[in-house]
């Protein structure tokens, strides 16, 4: 009597699921870039308005107010960079 081996031998190679490259934070997800970039733009606008409120009330423009305005500009520019994604476009080849 011959026994027929019905089970397949285990594979020598086990593959992990493919993941996006680690150098791209948001990959090609347009919605993720738009949501996070828009949030940063709104946060920059909020910080800027808080700094402008002090100067509109006649207060002096102190170093803290100037730092708030610079921080607001940094947040807004970071949001624009996330939305536009110039590094991802430069790396693509047509």
C-alpha cells in the first residue's frame, strides 16, 4: 500500500506585505496631504491672528509677538509644502 502525501511542504520563502518606502511620509495619498496641509495652514492662520490681536489693541510688538508671527509663517509654509509636494514631483520620471 502506498500512501499519497497530500500536504504541500511549507514554503522556504515567507514574504511580508509590501509597504511604501520610508522616505515618503504620505506616499501618493492626495487626501492625506490635503488634510494635514490644510490643518497646518489653518493653525498658522490661527497663531498669526492671535499675534495680530495684541498689536491691534495698541500693544507693543515685543519679541514674543514677532516670534509668534514667524512661527505662524513657518506653520503655513509647511502646510503649503505638504500640499504641493515638490520633492515627490521632482523624484518622478515621466
